[in-house]
């Protein structure tokens, strides 16, 4: 089973490398299977077409969240951890073709095969809720809202920033924009026991 998972992940990794290098339209199915080193039949075992790979963005992002979790400083307070993750992830996303992200967001609005970004079982939601729950316990985030409510508001703020960036054709740095505005959007939920400063 682990071999199957690694094969699927290899296809996903190869596809997104190529999408970022050449653009989605200029990447062919042969490019992907060549980069991944898999047979065409293996590709079709996991994916119906090149287009369906767009829906694997949540996997790509969750893998980056797993990497970032390992470098989060233990002594950083919860609010600063959230802002750190937001900046790092949005800096990571701005290296992608914004049109791919815009298309995926559009698919979600139409409920057209893209709902996995909002899947509450994603590692993204698990990690954010863990940080928020710990922050509430230490007084670093407010407690008059549940951790689930704070997760929902956090992800809503993130999506708003990404949506604006896409609507402006990626004409500015998403990472720097988020670094300036995310603390303003989410700052109302900072608790009194703020711990360390960013």
C-alpha cells in the first residue's frame, strides 16, 4: 500500500513541479508521466486526466504545512505561530500560477469537484485547530469563541487574501500582503496572555 501511496505522490509532485515551471496549459500528460517515471496506465489508475490533478492542490499545501510544523519554534505564542504559517504558506503559494488557484476556487464555488480544500479532515485544519486550542488554554487567544469558530474565521481570512490576490492577477506579493493584513484581520482574537512577541 505504501508503494501505491508513494507512486501517487510522485505523480502529484511531478505534475505541480511542471505546472509551476511550464504552466498548466503547456504541461502535457507525457511530461508528467515522464517526470514521475511511471507508466500511462499507472497515471490513469489514480487520475482521470491532467485536469483532475488540479484538485490535488490541498495535498500539496498539506505537505508544506507538515514541513512547516517541524520548524515552528516551541517558544512562539499561538497567535505568532498562526501568522508565521500564514506568511510562509502564502509565500509558498505565490510561486504558483495564480490562475490554477483561481480555477480551483472557482470550482469550489460551483461545487464542481473541488470541495477537498474545505475538507475538515485535512492536515491544515488539524494543525490550525491544535495551535488555536493550545493558545486558548494558555490565554494567548480569546475563549469567548470555540476553537472551531476561530479555525473557521482564520481560514476565511486566509481565503479572502488569496481571493483578492487572484482577482488582482497576482500583481503584488501574496506573502508580504498577508504579512501586513492578516494580523489586522485576525488581531481581534489575540488573548491577553500573549507570550512571546513576533
